[in-house]
């Protein structure tokens, strides 16, 4: 009985953490072989176009770009193969937009 309660507690915490992550995530895009694909979330088309341009100019081959809300502002987390200047340029692009603009965008995949 004790093991079942512990298991339920761990599962509940896991589900709660997953839900919090989903709530604070604005969008996730992936770069594969230099091609940008929208994975999930809401992103205004003009932001996606600007990110696509930055990825092409920086010749990024592989990356994962996640935007989430921190202190009421969009914040980025990147992983993959890219130049450190690429991160700053992306921050500049995403920082021009408010969280409300991301939340108001249509949920789209491409």
C-alpha cells in the first residue's frame, strides 16, 4: 500500500511539472540540416520568418529553440550546434515581442 501511495505521489509531481512546463512554454522550433520546423506552441508568423532568416544567415545545421515565459518576458533556451552570436541575435528578435503577442498567435505547424 505504501509503495502505491509513493508511486501516485511521484506520478502526480511528474504530471504537475509537465503541465507547468507546457503552460510557460511559448513555442519550440527545431533546426534539422539547416531547415527550420515548428514543433509546438504559438508563434506569430513574422517571428517565425525572422528566426528562419537568422538561422539561414548563421548557417545553423542543428538546433532546438525553446521560448518560455520568465518574469513576464519571452526567454530563450537553445541547444545544438551554433555560434554564440546566433543566440544573441535570436534574443534580439524574440525580445521585440511581448508574451501577449505569442499567446495571441494561431497555433500552427509546418
